[in-house]
C-alpha cells in the first residue's frame, strides 16, 4: 500500500540520457565522466532557472519535473544549445543527449522521487528522440505550441514499449537556428509601412487539379481577409488588391513592397474525394522567415461550416504569432526611435503576465505611449488593467491611487475606443471590477460596463480577448453556463494565445459555482500552466482542491503562492478574495474555512 503522504499531481516530466554512453566509457572513461559531470551541471542550471526540479541523475540519465510544460521545453532547448556550443571534441567522442518531455500525472513520494505512467512515457519519448534532439508528446505540444520559440515536427503515432496505445510524437527544433534565407536587404518599400502590423492574404493555390475548386480556395481567402479586418489593431489589404497576384509566381518581398505590408499569408487547398486540406504559411517579408505554418483537414459535407472552422483556426493561430513578431520588432528598436505603438508593444507582455511586478514594468512604458499619443485608446485600456493588478497587492494610500487611476483610464478608453473590440473589452472589465471597489456605481455598470462588454463581442465575433473578458465577468457574477460558453469559444478561436489563462480561469470559477470541482481543478491547473506567476490561478486551485477534500494539495499550493507573490503569507489567503463580491467571495471563504485554511473571522 502506498504511503498516505504520497501525492498525485500533474507535472511536466523531462527525461534525458546519453547516446552511446557505454561506447564513450570504453573509449575514455576519465574524459567521459568529466563530460557527463559538466553536462549535468548545465542541465541543473537550466532546469532550476525555469522553476524545475532535478529528481534523479542515475547513471547517464537526468530526470526532472516542472510546473510548466513550456518551461520544460525551454529548458531542454537551452540545454541542447549549450551542449552543442561546448562540444569542441571529435565526432566519435562527442556526448549527445536525447530528451523526452511529457505532461501527465506523477506520484510524488515524501523524499521527492516521482514515478507513474507520466514518467514512463517521458522515458519512452526520450528513446524516440534523435541524438542531440528533443521529442515531446501531443499533450505537451497542445499546451506549448505558440508559447515557445521553436518548430514542432509531427512524427505521427509511434508504437512504444510497455505503452498499450500509439503515442503521437513531435520533434522540437530551435527556431533561432533556422536560416531565414536571403533578405534582399537595402530595397526601400514602395509604400510606407503602417505603424500597426500590416498583412495581405494572397490567393490560395488550388492544388486539387480541379478548376471547379477555385471557388473554395477563393472563398477561404475572402473569409480570412474579412475576419482579419475586424481587428482594429491590424492593417489588412483588401481582397481585390491581393487578388491581382492570383495565378502568378511571385517574389514575396516584391509583393510586400508593392502592397506596403510587413507580413504575407500564403496558402493552398487540396481536395481528394470528399476530404480537403488547407495549408497556411505566415511570412515576414523583410526576412522571408516563416513565422507560422500549419494545415487543417475536414470533410466537404458542409462546405460553409468547414470554411468557417478553418477561418477560425487560421485567425486563432495568426494573431498570437503576429503579436509576438511585432513585440520582438519593437524590442530591437533603439529607444530614440520608439513611437507610441512601440512603447505599447514593449508593455504588452508585462500586461498579459498580470502580476504586480510586471504591471509596474508596464506602467512607465504605457505612460510614454500616452505622452506621445494622449488619445491612444488601447494604451488607456492596458494601463487601466495594470493599475487594477497593482491594486490587488497594494496597501495604504497607494491602494487608493491605483484604484482611481484604473477607473480613470478605463473610462477614457471606453470614450475613445467606441468601435474597437480590443479596447472596449478590457476597459469594461475594469469598470465591472471597480464596482466591487466602490469606485463605480451600479448604474454605471448597468448603463456602461455590461453593454460595452456585449458590444465588444458584437463588434468582433472572432475576438478571443473580448469573449475571455466577458466570460470572466459572467463567471464572477454567477452566470456559470454563459461564462463557460464564452470561455470555450475563446479557447477555440485562439488556442495558442498567451492570455488563455483568462478563459481557463473563467471556467474554473464557473465550475466551482456549479460544484463541479474536478473540472475546476483541471482548468485552474491550466491557468497555472500558462501563467505560473499569476496568483489567482493558485487561489482558485486551492478553493477547488479544498472543496473536493484534497487538503494536502491545497496546502502545497498555498506554499507555492508564498513563493511567487511578494509579501504573501498563509494567513493572508482570505484577502486574495477581497476583490470579489458576494456570493462568490462568501462561498469561496466558506470552502476555505471548512478546510481550516482561513479563520471564520476572515
């Protein structure tokens, strides 16, 4: 019988070993041991830097666990990059590791060792990896794609030893090592590039050998162009302009210069029988680098439904990729050349992180943006979110100042961004939050905040952000079913978005309200997986674990909170729920009181 102190939990498991270790030892034992020690030091450094823990280093292996699958992949990429850089030895004596990563359940013993099916599968993936390479499971791929700078190559289903089902495997390659090809530098654009990200959707190639399928390919381009144009933060070339290139072999950079855009989306349609495959590639025209590529399959039983589904999938993948590319472009610019849009881009990752520390990084950048452009609606919306986040952990006069600033900027954003979904959704959410802080009246909420959130969704039905904020608002207000519907649609629309912890949190809160605590735990863990430094992900996980009687895991998460949240102590757990109104706050505290984690006086 297992010990009562053993804990079962979700973890990202990294398993690694040396290729040809016995051969290396036979050739030069002393050198091999020294090289192994040096490699283990690299593993330990990169793993611990990403909040992982080395569990075992028996023989030539390394076993580690992480709270975050993305951090596990990033650690593996960093390790392989360092090992390659240090490998100034002949090929036959080079020490190469294979690394496998899986996201699954582990059983953790009191001494810190782990075992279980998740560990076994990570070891099998490691055996499938190439020398010097990384192999991950489908569970890891689904969680981290779009969140790490890497390319994932689908290797299909693999039969592996002692696993009763085939395992979908992906090889991971470091994108930083990809040669983007010739740049053709020095050519000036015919049109000045807009400040915001600019894109043209080129005609999709009909690869079916059936001229009758041209309508389907053209319809896909029409749908994608229309959907993109609803995002006010994008500059999208009209279909009629891009269609002059239909049927022509084109040079990417020449087309981009002619249209005055930074990014181009290419694609193709291939129909076989009643099945169709759509492929898409997003290209940075300046470097010819492929920022994103994917394919989508479906049956032609309902051609219009298929077009809608593929359009949603393409938009959901494109937008986070475009945003990351734009943020990196702004980071490369010298401070003297920054404009309001660049300052906003630099602030955006800190706002998305949604922690007090990162909010304090974002605010000076957004202030600079507003100094250059006082009526920049999106900057007002983002700085309102940042001030609201600092409020959660502030004290004394600063707490009131954060509240005043959050409301002031949210109101300004609503006034300026009346037709922009990306502005209205976060601003309206801040106003709803401020009602519980006594800064916004019920009348303003009824007349402004609720209608504005609905308007944000109506303005752009493809906006995952608008749906996520409305889902969170509905969950907090006890509208559980509506919240879950909005959140699931947001996740379908943008499965790779780094802000996806918001819809997952909405579902976690809604499921707690419905007393579906197992699902609440599942979604709260997704919140932590996507944003491991966001305190409320842990707070709602603690509530859900207490509600299903798992006090040991709840107490472990309280300790994690103390590690990530400055100034937090277990006795302050109840204060994290002060920002919510009853009955949500009262019900949550009742669950925590029953578990003995907060006092009845809280």
